């Protein structure tokens, strides 16, 4: 399947018997993504909006109308249409992006999360194209310049379209919800992005006088919320005991007493979908409260499942299986979007009173509702073959091999080791187009979740201060075990590739061993010292993951940098980087490329203009196709 074949199903909302969701596709000729809203009414699936760029449908509390975001060349609109179908009309237009929105309980207004420029007047006065920057972070990957800007909530009247910004100042709102019985909004926000980049707090704003009360004590990273009633909220948050490597958990918060209680004490798994996939659209990780249960997504090893946790901490898996549940919603039934390694995203439903009070574990009647990616059944797709690898600290590592399409017994095949980014992300039962492409042209692919990966215990994810140690040994052991176990892997023709942390690890590997005949490194970190000062997250991520800052701990920053070991590299290397990658800035690849050329090594650098850290997942379709072509050709040239 090529990129244009995929229909990316995501972003859903459910009310009673209706499910509204988004279907997106890539168009190579137009070099763009197009998306429309569809509706499932309990019987049929119909297109609901005409596009070309509609997303994030939300149903009003009474079920009468749907509001969705619509992007045009110049502005971002919120549009409203009757839920039974019919013409949509524009409620409001924003020049800036619309990050999210919520419909008020009475349906008369919409809260819109959008950035506001605190220095707009100043910038207008200067009237120049000169950036005067007074804070960090000054840019952010995918968003560009963010200095002086903060995400605020605007209140928009659904009838007249009148909007007012209900907050001022430096608060940066992360997420929000209307209180059910009071004219208030409860929201999560960062007070000081520069000094406390990981800390967010819970606030309540009174919509009558715009007075804000702070509810928490600045110790946690808060991600999203669901309201139970006027007194109780459910939060998804990290307590930061292991810094960036902490797992997200579900908490119960009492507004009146300020008491915070972790509900998911019994399941030390990341309460979000961390599975890697290059053919999906971003979907929210919902929190839904129903009848004493909080429904949420969590990554449990190579699977992303729907769990529910009771207010006393009992936990059940509601929708499991070898797959990646992308998002879900609950009405008269539970609707969810899921994919696995051979079936891309589709809409499914579970019909049962399991979501009510029925505790029985009977097999739930699950139905697949959509067939947008039926084409995938006609392609020869490679299946995942699982194997386990015992590490030197006695832990089992989940690992897989994918055979090349048209595999013949007794033949040896060139093989690529793929390494995921993060490091706190996960490989597993999701559709990986890049891997399928490699197997379709004759490569075997090996991949695994070494130490540092997400989806397991917090302890397993925590490799702070130890990059390139246990994780490196794990990956080498995975290759050793695969060579013993699978006779078809050609030891003389192995390649290695990865992006971000996986790019760092690719560079680390080829500066330590010559066992790989070719390597492709993507959006990599090569120098933790420059990363600290150029990455949008460098000054806190580097400090957390390497340890302290470069002024206190310069030795470690340099010791953990692949750049230090550039003279040792002998493997032919293709480097891929995007010019607007502000997560791992362009300088990371330029330094390594320069060093390798300086030492007379075989290296090429492919730069993608106007793309960011998400090139492989959200880049322009033509660039995505070109990236895949470069990777395949590099490995073909050296391994086939």
C-alpha cells in the first residue's frame, strides 16, 4: 500500500447511538492532507461534512448539533451543523490555530483554546521582522516561534459568534472543561514555562468575574481532566518522581479539600497510547467517567488497551487484544478506533451493558463498523513474529522480526534493525508502513522495546544518566538472539536505523561496532551540549536525562554524545534531518556530518526544507514518500 491508499480514522465523539469521527487522507498531487467528518448512526456510516479540512467533531450535550474545526487557507473556523445532517455554518474564525474546544453544558457557548500574543502591541510598534526574545523556550517543534505567546481560553457565543478572552497574563492553558452546574471552567495550566517547564497546576475560573483560583501546589505535570461533579475531578498526571521518565497515572482530586489520590496504584503502566505508528492522525487520549468507573487508555507492553479504574482503585481491561486502541467514546455503546500491525485504523463498537453495572466477564460482542482500509487485505503484508530476549539484568525484552514478503525457506535476507524514539515510546501491535515497505522490497526487519521504552514499569523506563549503556547492550543482544533463532537473517548484510532517540542510538551503535553494513540516522541528537541550548525541550530534557546541566556536568554531556566518537565510525551513513526541527535542531546533524566528512568517512546528509521533527508521521506527502525512497535506496545500495 502506498501512502495515498491509507484512510486515517481518528478524532471521535459519541452521543447515545451516534458516533462522529474524522477520516483523513494524503494527496500526493496536491501534496497535502484532506479530512472530512463522518457519522455512524447505529446502522450506517455516512459522510457528514464536505471538507476539505474538517476535524475534531464534538456533539452538544443535548445531542442536537455538532461543532467541528475547519481549516481554510487563511483562517481556522469552528463550524456548527445539525446532528441529523444539513448545512454547516461558521460560528467563529481564528487567525491563530485552534488547539481544542469544549461546548458548554447549555450549548450556548464554546470555549476555544488558542494562542494569544502577549507582546502583540510591542511587536506592532516595532513593525519590523526582528525577533526580540526575552524568554525560553523561544520556539517549539511544529509551532515555530512561541516566545511571548500563551494558550488561553476564549469564550464564543454559538449564536452571535462574539468572542472574549477570559484570561490574561502568562498562564499557558493545557486543557480545560466546563463545570456542570456552575458558570465556571476548570483548567490545567503552566504558570512559568521557563523556570518550571514540567509543572502545571489546576485552576478554576469564574466566568462572571474572571477571577481565578489555584487548586494545586505546583508539584506535578498535569495532562488532562474529566469532571465527576462539582467536588470531584479525575486527572491524568505525572508525579515526576522519575522526572521525564515517570509514568502518567490517573488521579482523583477533591476540589474542596485539595486531596489528590492515585487511582491506578495497582497498574504501573503509562496511561496513554505510546505505540509508534506512521499512518495515524492525532487522536485524544480520553478520560471518561461513567457510573463509578474512569475509562482511559494505557500502554501495556506492545498493546494499547482501554482500561477502567474504580474510585477505590480496582482495575479492569475493557478492550484489549493485540492492537492499538487510538481513542474511544461512550454513549449507548462504547465506540473506539483501533489498528493492528496488518489492519490500519477503523471504527469498532462494543455492544453490551458492560459499560453500565454488569460486572460479568462475558465475551463482549465487538463489531467492526468501517472498512475504509479494505485494500490492505489484498496486499501481501508481513506479520509480526514475537521473540523474547533476556537482558543482562534479568529482564525480558519484547522483540519481533518481520520476514520479507515472498519469503523462501533456506534463503538468507538482508535485515534492518529499527530503533524507536522517545526513548519512552513503544513498538508493538500498530501498523508500521515503513516496516511493511522494507519487507515488501526484500528486507527482514527486527525491532524491540529495550530498557528506556514506555509501556512497562516506571523503573524500566528510567534510564536517566545511563543512555548508551543497558539500552545499547539490550539492542545488541536482540540482534544476537535473532541471528541464533532465525537462520534467514544474513549476518553480513545488516543495517540499522532510527529517529530521534533512535537516531542517537544509531549513531552510538556505529561508533562502537562495525557489525552493520549501512546505517540511516534520522532527526538525531549528536551533541547533548548543543541540544541543551537549541532544542525546544533541551534545557529541561537534557538536564533530566543526562543529569544536571552542562556547567556542572560537562563531562557526562560530552561522554554521552555520539559526536565525541565520530572518528570511530566506519559504517556508511545516510543522515536525514528537517530544517524546522526544533526538538532535535538542525545543528545536531550538521555537527556530526561535518565531523564525519572531516575524518574522511562515507556519509551523506538529506535535508528536508520546512519540515519538523514529525516528518515521518505528519510531513508533506511528497517529502514522506521521498524520505522512504532515500532509506530504501541507501539500504539497497549497501545490503543487496
